[in-house]
C-alpha cells in the first residue's frame, strides 16, 4: 500500500481537484524500505502546491455562511496580506503541518486560534500587570498562574469575552464560566472563477542541525551543511470569513479588537517574520464576489490598506531587519509583494520600482545574477517597461 501511495501523484494533473488535507496529512512519499528522498518530497510538495479547491466547496461555503445570518452574529471578511502558516505543529507527511478543513481540504483558521490571539493581546495591552493597581486595567486582567495551578481568576471584562476556568481564590472571579462570545472557525472564501490554488511552497533552512539534534550537547560549528526544510502554507491574498456570535455589543467590541490584532500581530506561526497578517475587506463586495464570477478588477479592496499605506509598508519591509542580508530580504520581497504592489497607482508603482532598483544594486556577487534578473523583470513591470535581459 505504501509503495502504491508513494506514486499516487506521478501522473496527476494540476487541474484536478484533490482533497489537499488527505494527501498532505496522510500520504507517505516513500516505501517502507526506502530512505527519505528529498527529490521525491520536493516533487510531492510541487504537486500539492497546485491542488485546486473543489468547485463544490463554494456551495458548502454559501450554506455555512447562511447559518451565520442574524443579529446575534458579527461577520467580517479578511484578506491575508502575507503568507499564513497555521497548524505547523500538526502531524503530516512532510513533517510540517498545516491546518485545513477536514472534509474539503481548504485553508481554515480555527476559532481557538483567533480566541487565543485576542485573549493574549487583551491581557498584554489592556490587562493589569504585576504591581499595577489601575482598576480599569484590572478588569482586563487574564488568568493568574503559579506553575501549573490557576491561583486567581481573570477580571470581569475578560470573563465576559473569553470565559474563565476554576481558580483557587475564593472571590467572585474564581468560578468557572463560559464566555459570552463564540469564536467560529474562519473558513476560506472561495475565489470566483475556475482556478483556485491557495497554497504555496516555502522553505526554512536550518544551519546548525547537529546542535539542535543533540539538544545542545554538541556545540554549534562552522562546517555543518545547511538543511533546507520544504513545507506548504497559504498564499497572500487568500480571504477568510471571520464570525463571532453573542450579544451585539460584545461581538462588535471583540471583532474590532480582533481585526486590530490580526493586522498588528498576525495569527499562526512565524508572525515575527511578518506571516499571518490579515486585513479587513468590504463585507458586501466580498459576498457578491463569491456568488458571481467577477473579474479581477471587481475584487473588493482591503479597507485598512489604501495605496499610500501599502507603499509605506512595502518600503519598510524593503529596508529589512537588522542582521538579515540583502539577498534574503529581496528574496522575501519577491515572494510576498509583486501581486500586492499591483494595487498601487502608476506614480507609486514607479516609486516602488526605484526603491527596489536601489536595493538590488547592492547585489554584487555572481551567484546573485539569477536573483537580479528576476528583480529587473519585476522593476520593469512596475515601470511599465520591457525587462532588460542583462
């Protein structure tokens, strides 16, 4: 059986609709008597990257969305401004997981992830910290832990939003209770049209494998070979429908805070590298795009990302982080930004092209020639010119 499964994608066609989750989580890429083959794994990831969401998923999504109609539920469509990487600790054939819908294989953000993100943000930004006696911040305080014991329940506003477990203290905040707001799973919004490929390959390169394998027993060294680990995540531009149910005042407050958290902090893995950022999209226009085969020009634009703000974000990302080499920064820009910059007007596209050209001029080594060629094509496209083959 394993030998058969290892060749399951040999003759597969990208236009076919597969259950991404079934293949990604359970398909082994080699027979039991084979060693792990990097080439086979890369081929497998390449096939999975082209997996198309089933056309029938749109019908399911519309039925699910209809169940959220009513005054007790607040809905909001969001668009991924960067790659999304939720569930990387899940078991899978590639050793790097990804959370998708069990039945349809479409991307999904669990409600527990959204609730956890918001609870952490509320506690960090608004809750009372050690030695803080502000009564208003006390109302947003989270659960107090002593090692693995809950010694004190949360503040009253925190309890209403998120609920609370049993605590050791004996006051009115110690009892367990359910929160007033239900955080639904955020389901992927299907794209209008025939092709819907939300997944993309990514890579993480480990540079001190022996050090990590030994849990620190072996010292880091300069002669370990880099160990690139390929995996899949969700492309920028993917859209998700957030839904919160409960009393109207509380769902409105929770949605406002959640949108701020998704824009500022992101959700899922690798958020410190810019992954997981989502921006709000006009709900009515987004709903219409699911029901009709709208042209790309009819796609709703993110509410929080006007062209000038988008350019500011691009230039900030182009500067790169301290300690990150220019090559890595430019590779990341090529991976995440070309489609987003298409939303800029001509003037700002030219400004972005000039910034890119200035940054790419720092690539001096022969091994950077291929990267520079790709950058020149991008720069020319931003300027509306033909790419210089040199």
